[in-house]
C-alpha cells in the first residue's frame, strides 16, 4: 500500500471528524456554523450543506438556545463546559436527549475566533432509564433496595387479605405511600381511602373526627356530622401516628376492630362498620405496651400484618433513583428543565445520613430547584447548613483540597480497600457500577 504524505493536515480534518461517533460542529463569532461532521448529520437529520452558514439555533432548536446557551457561556467565560444534558429538536421535530461539551475555538495567537461543541445522542440511555424506573417503581413507590423489593413481593397478598395492617418506620420513610398501595391493590380500591393523622388532633376532636356526632351532642353541634369511618365505608381508613392515641380512644378503636361497630358522639345506637383499617407509627408500640402507654390487646389487633420500613440510610442505593424522580416531578411543577445533579452533589448526598429520610431528600431537591438556573444542580444550590457542614468537613480533614480532590481521595481509598474490584467498590460507596465508572474517568483515577 502506497502512503502519500501531505503537508496540509487540514485537508483530512473532515475525514477525521467524520470517523467520530459523536456529533461535532464549530461556529464563528457570529454563531454561524463553519463545520458539521457526519455524526451531527445523523443525529440532527440535517445535511452538512444545509447546516453550514446557518446559526446553530436554527439547526438545533435546543431547549437552552434562548436563555442559557452553553456554547455562548463557554466562549464568554473562556473555559470548557463538559457533559451537560439538554434536548434538541431534529428535522422530524422529534425531541432528542443529548449530552454536550463546549469550548472556545482559538487561533495560533490565543484569540477566540468561535467555538466548538461535541454532542452525543442519549436516546438509548434515556430509554434504559425509563425501563429502570418502571422496574423499580411500584404504586408510586420507587426503590431497588432488596428490603423494599421483598415488601413489593408480598404487598399484593397483603392487599387482598383484608387484614389489619401495621406499618412501622421513622418519619419520612413513606408510610402513607405504602398504605395507599395496599388500598389500590385491594378489592376496596373503588371505595374511599380516608387518611387520619391521629397525632395532629387533641383527643376530644379526634374522637368526633373518627366517629362523627349527632345534633345536640355538644353546644356547637347544630346538625349530624359523619365521621371518618362513615366516609370510609366499604373502603380503607388509614390511621397515621397511631402510637399517639390516648388510652381512652384506644378502647373505642378496639371495639371497632373486635365488633365492627361504633357509636357517634351523642348517638344511642351503634353503627355497623365495613372498613379496613391500616395504621402507621414511628414509635415502637411494643415498648409503649411494656410502659403501659398502649393497650396490649389493641396492639395485637393492629399487628395482624406488620410492615417495617427501612430508613433511607439503610437503602442508600435508592438515593439516585429518588433524586431522578423528584427532579422529574419538580420540573413539571415548576416548569423548569433541570436534567440532573453534579457528581459532587451526588457524593455529598450519598454520604449524608438523612435523619429526615425521603422527605428530607425531597426538601433538599426542592430547595435546590429554587436556586438552580442551569440544567445541573451544583453544590452551590444546596441548602446553606448542608453546604457548611461539608465545607467544614473538607477544612478539617483535607485542608487545602477542593471538593473534587476530596471525592477523588475517597473513591481511590475505596478502590484500594476492595483491590480495585469495581463491583465491590460500588457497593461500598452505594452507587451503581456505571456511576462509579464515570467518576473514575472524570477524576482521572488510574488503576496501578
């Protein structure tokens, strides 16, 4: 084979660019496209001839073209931007998810003469995420934790049994979601689900709320009022914070469970009740029974089927899934287009103990949405006490290191402890293997 040498490398630049799987294009200082490779044609559905000379906005119709162009930002700040997720619209007017990187384009004297952007079609990745979301979603509950998956397996059987259920778990672990799932999977799903927060009302009000009252039962009782049990007839009553109910009211609840009857305040006759009872508590009812604060006979009536929900600290593998879920939800509620969180934020959240559990994580993401004007939630968008805690930790344990350097040190330490086995390291760090691989690449960690 004869090799022909050339002194003009630019003559084969297009050949090189066309061999790259990622889309690549360049613009001049007027935002006119000056080059457009083969992969860019395939992803956008627009030919090179049509693209060159057009503005990049006319070609890509991106969701950030008007307000937050990353190429413009990169040129303005004179620094590259990498791996940001956005959407473009192709020639068929289909929305295409892509990951982009942008950088200023300079001449031999260092003067900025335009910009270059590479982009990768993320359609397959997005579809895989959707499939994973379906795989790990059940009745609006999102989890891939083995402990929650075991509950998923038995939840349909629990739902159709019509037995009383006691859901135990710390505040913010999602007890009401499981109660709703039990109702929606049961034969009572077409009847009401009535939720009562037993700890939010004083004893006298709670009694009238649950059982209702007759006109004249007390001074302001001008007419009959049905209680929550009457409203839930044929369906399900979910009694949250059952551990806060007083001993006097416990006796009346015991009668409902034993005899399936109750009496509204001021009534002279009992009413038959056809209501399934699901209860929840963040307290240890066994301990309350031993202390004489909760009736033992009621405890056993409520504890026919027991579900113990783990804390978020015990199911950290669910944190990335839950973050993705909350981001999607807040995008719809707040009309934003946040695509994810940075690796630094993920590291911080994965290392937090979450005393407030899932509710705390949701609040963190919602707060971050308020401050985030970009597509990615950064450390600067986190709540102040949250940031200060980790800045202080960095100062005390790794003086002079950036958060990225601290993250690199933590991952390298985990890799060394696990003999550079990726799966074992991912388990220790509570991240999936793909996330670990991306972190290793981004942080330029070299295996010895």
